[in-house]
């Protein structure tokens, strides 16, 4: 007997679906969610699933279709996603440190080698001049030392090297382009819920009743997850936007 309380979100939905004899194709037909996305949900493939706000809407629709506990599915999904993000950030930080370690090490070794060569050169010159003339030619040492230091100082510095690796550190600013605002007017015809992402910012949720009006502004785009496709009318910069779907259907729209 499978303990459903210990199952992760994807396995929990899959077990409920199989126990009730519901095919994945039937779930796809009822929820209008693509079959490959449902497979990714059951496999819990966070790396290939869409943004969190969309996945939560898909999970609610899937749970309703098979009669599962929606709140439990969302809670377990959120915990699983947080653990995945922590692991991903750790791997990225390790990779970033590894890629920067070797250039810095080679640069430090190069500087050390230059110092050693300079020291050997000065010692050799001092010994040779003392042997040949019986005294140190101070002027010659100073001239040759100045030339050697000039050659070393002309080598690229570590700051120049890092700046070449990371061009984003330069003070140059990209050409500023005039902002073009997108104005979206959402008119509710029936009761519905919305999740909106504006310019890749943090998603916001709204609950609208019939007759409600919501005005939003963006610089680049809107991502809308609509709980009732037939419950809203969208107008972008005074032009209507078509919403395909029927009453009660969950749809995802990217504007423009």
C-alpha cells in the first residue's frame, strides 16, 4: 500500500490518476494542458517546467481533474522547487569559482616569474660588473634597472586582464532608448482569477468579479494565467486582444 502522505507532488498526482483509472490523455483533454507538460509534472522535471506561476495553475487544474488535494499538491511542489533552487545555486557558484580560479592563478604565477627573472638579472649584472672592474658601476645598474622595470610595468595588469574577461565592468553605458509603454485594460465579464507577470517581475494574483476593471502598465510584455478564459476582455493600447477558450478553462497568454 502506497503512503500518499510521503509522495512528492508529481508521484502523488500520478498515483491518484492511476488508481482511478484515468489516462493522461483524458487529463490533457479536460485541462487543455499539453501532454508533454503533464509528463514533466509527473517526472517533477523543474529544469524543463515553465515558470512557477504557470506550473501552480497547471497543478490546480490537474488535481481537480483527478480529484486530488489541490492545496497539498501546491505545498509539496513549493517545497520541492525551493530545494531544487538551492541545489542549482550551489552548483552555479561552484562552477563560477572554478572558472575564475585558473586565470587568477596563472596571472599570479606570471607576476612571480617576472620578479624572479628580474632578481636573477640584477644579481648577474652586479656580479659581472664587480668582477670586471673591481667596483660597482652604479649608473649602469640604475639605467638597466629602470629599463627592466619599464618593461615589466608595460605588461597588462591584473585589472586589465579581469576587465577583458568581464566587459560588463567598464564604465561605458549602452545607448538609452526611449521607453515604449504598454497599457493593458482587463474587463471582467464573469468571476475569474488572474496571475500576471509584468516585465519578468514578481507575479501578482487578482480575483475579479463581473464588472471589475483592472489597468496594468509594462515596458516589454505581460504574461497572463487566466482561470476563466471566457470571463475577461483584454484591450492593449486601445486594441482588443483575442482570448481563445471557453468558460471555466485555464489559459496562458503572452502579450504582445
